[in-house]
């Protein structure tokens, strides 16, 4: 039971960190594809 809780909390922290990083990059204007193409339709979303 305790191991399950620890694993769930670890996964939750990992997913939370990933979401935080994505939001932070979005606010800084960085694209998710890492190509640096300002004219790309995917970067304008």
C-alpha cells in the first residue's frame, strides 16, 4: 500500500514537472518542436 502511494506521488510529480516546463516554455515564446521556425503554422498556435 505504501509503495503504491510513493509510486503514484512520484509519477504525479514527474507529470507536474513536465506540464510546468511546457507552460513555462509557452510563456517564454519557445516552440515545442525546437526548430525555431517563426513562419511555421505549428509555432503560431
